[in-house]
C-alpha cells in the first residue's frame, strides 16, 4: 500500500514565497498573492473504469491497486493497465487505468493516438460521453466491448472555490492559459471545473504539451 500523499513541492514553495514577501513588507506579485499555486500537468492517455468493468477485465472481486498518487485528492494511477483495440485491430498496449473507479467507462486519448488507431473522436468534457465512439478493451481475465466512451478531453482547470473567487470565474466558464518559453502559446478555451476537493491544476494532453514545449520551468499564467 502506498504511503499517504505528501504536500507537493509547488505548494511548499508557494507558501514560503508568501511568507517571505509578508515578512519583508513588500507587495507580492499576483501569482504569489493567489491562494494556491498554479500547476499545469500533462494528462497522458488513460482510462477510467467502473467496478464491473474492472472485474470483467481482471477477474471477479478484483480491486485497483494504487501505484502512484496524483495531485488531486484520492486520485491515483493504478498498477493495472489494459490493451485498447481500435479499428482494423490497431492497438495501444499498457493503457493506464486511473482510480478510484467511477460509475462509467471513459477512455481519454490525444489526437495523435486517435489518428494512429483509426478513431474519429470528439473533444469533450470528462463524463460527457453520449454519442461518442466505442472500442474493445482487453485485460488478463477477459474482453470488454464499449459502445461509447472514447474522447479527447477538453483542456480544463480544476479549481477550489477560493480559486474561482480569486480569479472571478465560476464552474462552466472558460479561461485562457498563457504559456511562455520559446514556443509560447495561449490556450483560449480552458474549461473551469470547481469542487471543494480540487487543487488548482490545469490538465492538457500530450499533443498540447508538446506543441508548446511544456517543461517544469515553463512560465504559465491563468487569464480570465
């Protein structure tokens, strides 16, 4: 069993900077005044499964095993993975499962993944899978045919209510994400998702991250 998740380095650095500015008695930059640090993380291809789907693929009574804690509360990358079978028998092996289980099945791919597989997938908010294409999943204990659920996840930002208040937005709004560096770009439609359980975190997929050469030290800014 994994030990409990520890505070992220960005959270610690954010609090230290705020304390230093306060002690020095100088006005902090806006990004330091913000209640929480901004993280932009790359969401690689993965899937979310229901408990019934996990049992079909891995055997009756099987539970997902946490491999790595993610930034959002109680979310983890599982030890388990599956094989995705697309049109014309094209496959993606070792597709990571993210836990805990949900009450629906959803596969999230980047555009280049979908092209390689032969899929035509829409860009959707997580959970909005009605009318999307399906696929076949293969696990060590069996196959699971999904009638729908394959999407490209819309770029989005997870926000705590203190974050939405600070930035003056609400759930369902769109913000801009300005990414600096040598391949500077601004994402124009970043969907706001809000929950008391959320930490401030932007999710973009691998194609989007590669397009702007995102790295750990790339400057980023949220804009209303």
